[in-house]
């Protein structure tokens, strides 16, 4: 476990803000008829338009895209394709990593495609609420188990299942660092939360079973019963003042990230 200095956290926030602003751009672009390949291409071009930024997932462990794009029953690691079009009523998770100044940030958001069902909207709302609760639990003096316990408390009674075999993780010079951050846990247990610890917190829920399956492409992970799933993620730093989200878009009062014209 590597604790980051305040200056290093600031560097991670620069790359994280690129992801936050990218998601704002995607919100208007994700519509029926767009291909996941087009989304991937836009994300890559947007990321590299910011000086010093690169897509952290591009080529990571051999991944063939710049970002992971997962539709409906796909939970994570969906491979972008220009032949795969989004349809009205789909939900689509876009998982983005940015490396900037040698530091990585990681975030995911699940978007509705056009009008979606009430059940799908409820799934998105509960998963996002679980992320918010998990972030609130990420305070100095706490423990990793507090984060999973907050997710469980939010999901309990909704009828949705927490994906058990996929977890969050620390992030820093590498996309994936120790410790892991499970989405189920017991308060007061696990790695202590200390200032300088930076975590990618990422609840993943499914309408049906928590069990998962990896497709023949060796990347795409789906819910075993093909039920819909949602995935929300932020990179969060533990600070003396409490949790700080590093993958939020910068406000107009903050210093902008220097950018070069998009290719």
C-alpha cells in the first residue's frame, strides 16, 4: 500500500478531472444508433487532447480498446466495436482510465440510452446511491470494511444483488494497486483508511444473480443469468478533512487542465 502525498493527490486530480469532464460530454452523445467504437474513439481523442494525458486502459494487459464499454448484462470490460450499436432502452457502462503526469485515475458511469424501463432506472439510481454511501464512509480512522458495509446497507431491501467477485482497488502509479476494495464488508475490519490512500471505489449491481461469467473474448464479464447490471466508480482520496473525489469535473473556479486542440 502506497500513501500519496498531498502534491501527488493534486497530480492525480488533474487526470481525474479529465474523466469527469469527459463524462459530461458523453451524457449528450450517448444516444440510440451510436456505436461503441465511436464512443471509444471519441473518448480517446478527448483524453489525448489534454496535454500529457493518455488512455490508461489502452493496451493494458492487452486490452484492445481505449475504454471499456459494457451494455446491459455486461458488467465490465466490454470491448468497443464499430459494429455494435446502442439501442433505445439499453443501459451502457463506460469505464475510463487516464494516466497523466505518471499518475492514474479511474472512473465509470452507467448511462441510459434514450428512454429506459423503470426497473433499469431504479438499478442505476441504487447503484449510484451505493457509490455515494461508500464514498461517505471513506474517512480517516475508518477501515476498508466500512466501504463495503455502506454499499450493502444501501442495496439491502432493493432486490438487487451486489456482484461479489469483482472489487475496487487502490490506484496510483498503476491502475490497479493494493489493497482491494470489496463491495461487501464489515465495519471496523480490513485495511485502515489513512490520509494519502487513494481508492477506486466501484459498486456493481445486477437485477438477478450476483454470479458472473467471462465471455469467449476473454474480456467481457456478464451476469451469469444475463440480467442487467450497473457500474458506478470514482477515484477517491482519503484526506484529513474526509473523502475527496478526484474524478469529478473541475468547477469554473478551479484552475483548468491545459488542453491542446483535439485531433
